[in-house]
C-alpha cells in the first residue's frame, strides 16, 4: 500500500464533450497532473528528478473502468496511490469520486522512468521512490495483448502544433483523441466508453504523418496509431449505448 | 466601470506548448471560464440565463496584447470586468497577472446574447446585466477590418470529435489552433504572438470540411477559417522572434 493523495476538481465547460461529460483524454491528463502534485508534495517533483537524475516519468499503459464520466461543473475528487513497483515499472492507481462521494472511474497505470537524453528506461532507484511507500514486487504486471488489426479503417491525422507539449512530443492524451476520430461520428454520438485499455509504445514528433486505424466489432473497438508503418499506440475500448 | 472579479490559476503541464508557455487557445478558454465564474458569483450563471431566458453568451471578438505568456507551473491571476454594453454588444476585459503581480496579457472581448433556438442575437436586457454594474453606452466599438486574403496557403483540417463542446459545435478555442497550423512548423518554433485580433462570424459543426487559410507577411500573419467557401473566423496576429 502506497501513500494516498487526493485533490478536488470542478469540470470546466471547455473540457466537456457533446455528452456534457468530461473529455476522456482530459481525464487522463488530469490524473497525470494529480500524480505530479503528489510527487511535489512528497519533495520529489518532476522538476527535481529531472535536474537531479536527468529522468522523466512516462506512462506506458492505462486501464480504465468507467461507471460514468464526470459531468459538466461536477465537483469530483481524484485520489491516487503509487501501489507497487518492480525493477522497471511503477504501478499507480487513480480513483475518481463523483460529487456524492461514489466511485465513478478507476484507472490503473504503468509508469517507467526514462533517461531524458537516451530516451531509454532505467531501473527504478529504490531511494527515489521511497517517499511513495509503494510495495516493491518481483512480478511484472502484464496488460492485455493487443491483436494486430486485420482490416481496419484508416484515418489520416495531422499533428497540430498544440498537440505537442513542452517536451516537444505529442502529448499522451492526443493519441486517444485520434483513436476516437477513426470511428464514425454517428457511433460516437450514441455510445460512451465503459472500459479502455491503452498502451503507448513509441513517441510521436512534430511533422509526423499519423494514421489512426480502427476495427469496430459490435460494442468493441480496437485501435492502432501508426507512423511510417510502425505502431505508436494500441487500444481496446468497450462501449455501451447512451441512456 | 463594472464590478471586477479575480481568480488564480496554476498552469498545468498538459496545457503548455513547446515553448513551456500556456497554449494560447487555452488562455482564451480559461478567460471564458473566469467570466462564467463571475456570473455564477453574481447569481446570473450561464445555466440560469439559459433556463430563465433561453439565452447563451457567445464571444464574437477578441483582442490580445501579450507582453509574455504565462509559463509552466506559474501561478497567475486572472481579473475580469464587464466594462460596458450597448443594445447588442457587451464588452469585457481580462488582465492576466504574472506571479510577480505584473500585467502580462490584456484581453478585450465582445460578447453577444444568442437565443439558443433561433441562434440569433437578442437585445441585451438591462435587468439581466445589471449585476455586473457595466456602463451602458450608445457607441458600437468596432474591431479591426480584416482584409480578404489574396493568395493564402490553405490547410485542410478535420474536425475532431473532441473539438466539439457540449453545445455540439466546435469550441471557440479550436479556431485559433487551426490558424496556427496554417503556418510552417519552423516559423511557429521560432516565434511567439505579440498581438492577436480574432473575429468569429459563423459556428462550425461536426462533419464540416474546414480550411485554415493564411498569409504571412514578415511578422504579421492573416488568417481565415472557412467551410464551404464561407468565412467562419478571421484573425490578424503580430509575432516576435523568440528570445
């Protein structure tokens, strides 16, 4: 059991989608922000590990279970806990509580520490993560295996200037935006996500030609983001029909 | 002189651009959010004017003067004042203060009240805006005249699902994102905006084919966003070279 950290948030208008709910990619950004706040609170801010160790945190996988998404102007609470870590991976959970205090979204995530210059993952230094009081484990938690898409629809996507963040790469949250756009507007207008499994494999830079590929089978969509024939991210989303 | 309202904000990682500064479109969203907070505070929230009058606030113009943009993690203050109004237009200013208390951005904006169903502007009811204590004026404040672009570069843009907000239209802030994308990455990497004049003329819906057209002349860029040959928004941006 790691230390828990909790903060509150009110969903602004400009972060709502057509369903008057929080934009799902924004929820991921928000979760990441809360984990940064916890690090700052514990004296091991992102800035500090960068200046002291030349390291940056990178998310490699997300798994979301969604009862419902926060709605416009809802006052939610976001709780996070760095649950466990092994040699290479750190596992962090987030729980989103609705304004009645009920759990509405559960997110599990996998982080690695990257050397900023080599862009290679480094072994997690015990001392560095000690303040989180996470359990050290041997086991590597495997996410789902994503099957290769056989006959996807393909949606050409241009990287926008504002898709990039201050690292100069496409911000993590944008991949999920692109995945949505490979589905038909009619489908998106009538369905909301129930579970999401999302894996990042390769960063995307300014000027890249990006394809968002998808296969929809009933209420399950499978996604790939590719550049130059290489997979940058994969996802599996289970949808349900809107009430 | 209208009533002033001030709130603070800390710039999160995911709202920074490659210059480690706040994304300019996000600053506009944020300003809008602060004006909504003032309305809520004065008992005339957006929800209330919608349910009581079937009206929504729409921004038609912005003018920005930028000394510098807020940087990552900077604690800024945003002050707003509904300065004046006439029969159809309400004029609202925003000032962004940096963490040393210095003025870093000034924004003037023009709002109209739209009937939600007819999408037509209505006369501003004195009673409705009384709580802001804005001065009633006769004069219509004219923004700059935007000249028609003679020989622009043209950038085809797809409307993303998450470009839409809960009104089902493209969110105002997205037009500016698209305007940036009509300029060369090299130019955007080396320049930052100094003044922006931005005018909205027509809403954009899901499924629209959008062109972002631009002409760059030295440090001045002129922009048009068009759908089906009709102009939806225009802008003029003065840039300066990054330090």
